[in-house]
């Protein structure tokens, strides 16, 4: 077995993951040592979060520049550039927030200038994720992708509402802080939904997996911030800060993974099980929370959201059924086309050599069973090569198609005309009402009429060899003998004169 190639990407990925884990451990240890020293704790998280977000933003911008140098698709390049700009916006907001807390020693009002940077991340990150889906697939696939996104977004909203948004809205006293508090988790839900849709397109993509994990942590951090703010105010150093720190670490790792392999992610072989089940994961998380909420109290928001969610799930299932029905029809058409190509000549539409051999065996079996004669005729066009050489293959192909049409007109309903290859044709008939001589005369007469091909009118002659026998034994030797006799008589006719037939 050949040893797998090694280019160091796996080692670099493990090293980066180890450094991120070490950073998180150091932050946890520092947080534990600085308990009771609020300013130091605020400085630790403020500087660390800003630094990690800055590194993530620069890593995303580097990927965008690399893809630009490689001439990658504009949507992918712009997506990473926008994600880098989003991380830098969050960095700016975090710097302002930390400066107010650490340097000035007072808590920043909410909303404040820092929220401009945080909201910039929310908007740019969503636009970045949406850029990947521009022009993706057919309209049916885009519609199903939209349905998947709506199902996941509605389920995530129900979860966030039960966990924190409900309490925040109930205790809100001012409209503007309420709107900003709602904007963060709602935009995070949209971001996570779009990232999940990207993962559905390619479940094997390492950057897509890391981005989804980062989006989930971002939602957890903002939801925790909203919940804390609705109760007794947010304090730096809680679970939300760890979630934000982990989110930007994952965004940076995603960019680094893309930089290691700029050619792109592996193409999935068909729809994976994950791509089918993933839209239902947020639904499974939301279902028990919604049931508990409705069991304890009737919340109109939860009732409406649950009704919408049920309709979306039913609509998604209908789209999947319609898509499967369309896929089944396409598969059946392709199977029929493959069967046609396997048995019929692609140029003339006549039977090919394989189907003609099968019809010959059936004709011999019928002759043995009923005593009807088997009539076989070989037809060879005279000097057809000259047509191709002087007028071109396009004219020659048109001429062959017309020959096939004229041969078919001479046959009864049960007869078979075939193109054996090049300018050689054959027919087989087991109809007792068909006279061999009349059949050959019809073939020669129809081919003797000039052929109008485009602006040219072409005369054509052919040589025909025919045999008509009642056979007593149905085996391959009998079939081969009939074919050999017809072929021999066709060459006898060709040696005799153009536009002739050899019958005996």
C-alpha cells in the first residue's frame, strides 16, 4: 500500500489548535488568580479578546488576498474579505469598551460607540456568509436551501426566546437598549443559519465546520450578554467573554485552514446524511424548550413561532418530495436514454448491431415455431466514401439518416432495420405476407431516388444481398449461417454492378 503524502498541513493545524487551547487555559488561570481585582480582570479579557479578534480578522483578509492571487471565484474571495472586516470592526468595538472600563474606570453606556463596532461585525459577518451562496444551484435547490434556513432560524429563535429574550423583553424599560439587545442574538441566529447552510453544501469542509462552531459560540455569548443585561447588568469575565473568545479563535482557525489549502474543500460525493439531518438539529433543541414554555405559561410569541415552524417543516418536506419526484423522473429519462443508446444507432435511430443480432435470434425462434420464412437483407451503399471526401461528413451523416428513413418505410410493422456500421445496413422480416423479391425491389427503388441534402441533390446506388429461408433449428449457428449467406450475396451484387441485388 502506498504511503500517504505528507505536506505538513496536519502538523500546522494541530500546532494552532494547541496554541489556542493553551491561550484559553492561560485565560482561565489568569481569571482565577485575578478574582476580586475587577480592573485587572477587565484588562485581561479586554486585551485578550481584542487581540484574538484582530488576529482572526487579519487571517481572513490574508485568505482573501491569497484567493485573489489564485484567481478564485469572486464570491469566495469577497466573503473572506468581509469576514475579516467584520472581525476588525468587533476588535474596534472591544478596544473602545475595554478603554472605558480599564482606563476611564467607568462602564460604557448601552448602547455606546463600542456598539457601532459590534453591530458592524453583526452586519458584515452575515453579508460575508451570504456571499458564498450567490448563484448557487438551480432555483429548486435554492428554494430548498431557503426552506432549510428558515426552519433553522425559526428553531434557533424559539430557543433563544425561551432562554433569554423573553426575560429581557419583559424587563425592558427603554426602547433603544431593547432593540440593540435584540439585534445581537437575532443577527447571530441569521449568521449561524447561513453558516449551517454552507455546511450543508459541503459537510466535509473543515473551515465550514469551524465557522459554524464559531457562530454558535457567538450566539451563546450575545444571548448570555442579553440575559445578564436584562437582569442586573453585564460584568466582564463571565461566560459570555469565554464564548466570544472561543468564537474568534475558531474564526481564525477557519481562515488558517483555508489558507493551508486554497484550492478549496473536498467535493462531497452526493448528499451526505449530515446534510439531510442537520436542519432538524436546531428543531430538536427547540422542541423541548417550546413544550416546557407552553406547559408553564401561554406565550403568544412562542405560539406564533411554533406555528410558523410547523408550517416551515411541512413546506420543507413537500419540497423534498417534489425534488425526489423530479429526480426520479430525470433518472427514468436517463435510464431510457441509456437503454436507447445501448440498442439503437445514435445517427440514424435504427437498431444497432447488438439489437439486430437479438432480433435475428427472435426471428429464427419464430420461424422454427411457426414455419414462417426468415428474410434477411444486407444493404451496402456504393461509393459512399466519395460523398464524405468531397462534400464533408455533415452531408454524409444527413445522407445516412435519410437512408435509414427510406429503409424503414419498406418494412412491415414487425420488421427491423439496422445500421451495422459505416454505410452498411441490414433488415430482418418474419412476416409471411412479405415477398423477398418485392422487399428488395422496394429497397433498391427507394434508394434510387435522388437525395436532397441541403442545396445538393445526390444520386445514390446500393448493393443488396438477400436470403429467405424456413429454418428448423434455433441456434447461434443458424443465425450466423443466415447472416453469412446474406453478406455473401451482397458482395456478389456489388461485384456484379451498382444498384443490383443477389438473391440466389
